[in-house]
C-alpha cells in the first residue's frame, strides 16, 4: 500500500481511474470494514486501484469541538489495519482550517475527480465532507453523470440492534467492557507503546513489568487490570496489564504496566503491542506489599485461564 500525504505528490497514479472510499476511519471497526472490502471488490472488478481518503488530525480537534479527542487507532495502527484489507493507496489529508472551508463541490472536483480520477465511490451513511458538511451521498449522486463515476451508499452495520460506531466503542472502553468492544471492532482492542524505564517495583516482588509510553492521544480503557496478549520481536506472549495510578505506592500519574508471563528480559526502547482481552478487576489499594503479591498471583492465574481459549 502506498501512503500519500499531499495532493502535490500524486504523479499520474490513476490514469484509468480509481475505486475509492472516504472517511475518518478511527478504529477501523466492522462498519468501516464493509466500506474497505467493497472498495477493493469494485477496484478488482474494474481493474483499477483502490484508494482510501482519510484525514489527520481528526476534524473535531481542528475545529475545536473535541480538543481532548482520543483516537481508537493511532496513525500507524490505522495505516496497518487499512493495509490488511488489500487497499492500494491511502491518501491522508492534512485537516486544517483551510481545508475545512473548502466547499463540498470543490472537494469533489479538485480532490476526488482531478487528483484521484474516481470511477467508483463508496460512502458511508454518516460521512460528510466539505464546508458545513454538505458533501454526502446526495451530492455525490447528483454529480455522477457530470463527472462520470458510480456511487453507492453503505448503510449502518448493526450489532445487537445498535449501529456500530466509534462513539459506541468508546463507551465500552470507558467501562472496561473489552468483549463488547471486540464485537464491534472485529478484533481485540490494541494498545501500542514504547517500553521506558519505570520504578522497577514489580521486579522486587516477583512480577517484573514493562512500563509503556503510550501516545497521549490514544484512548485507554478504564483503570484496572486486564488479561492481554503481548507482541514484540514478531512473537506473541501472554500477560496482564495494569492501567492505573499505583495507589498502593505513590499514586501519581497514569501508568500502563504489563507483566509478561515467563519473560524477564530487557525491553527498554522496544515497541510492544498489547491485545486487550478482558478486564479482571478494578484498581485497588492494598495494605502493604504482601497483600499486593497475593492479589497479583490470583490475577495471573485468572489471566492464564482467560488466555487459554
């Protein structure tokens, strides 16, 4: 998959047109996946490249609607997920105030048609583009003969009678309901970070942990202890992760610390990925180290049972 970050860098990539879809695609949930799969299907049918058009930062951040917006998927995570669906090109538009003022008609003509030469467009029921969110299926449909493309609308995907959405997933993560989030994502929720030096208390009590530095704009599940799979150096491991403030100790600052079962090597500076499976318990304050060690032993046994499936 080729990633394009500016319209100026597009050099005759689409002489015969493209099959494209557009949206924020935060989380790449099951609803998003239907758009990606259909875009690839039409590209193969027409013998043209498949293209995803997305934006960064999220428009709600730039427009001041959600200044503290947290992403379900980082830029890198989103790129990797989209690549997995066989998309040929990913166009990441730098979302600025200037772009937000571009009319839907200009967006269609200058980006979708002149730059990407769209021959088939797939759009979700709740995606809008252009100033005042005027760009939608109706506008695309009314211009299809003028520009010579086909357009199709994809309706909401339902799970348990609810429309799958990024906001619904956020609600489950805020409550630590990882199984519910998994249903909507089509996979376990992932957290990626770099291992940095921590207080090293875990090592002294028999539960060494890797302290993760996670991007500040990544949405973390609710505070607590979770069973998880851990991936680094191309290998998968089992573990448990604490997301919290370490109230038994200093209680200062939010930490993401993972105990990797059967591993006690040096991971400093490495990027590791956590696959969050199930919340075991809320964070607790213990009456000393011995009580904490007892609970961690129970947590490990519980995690191993969960991860055996």
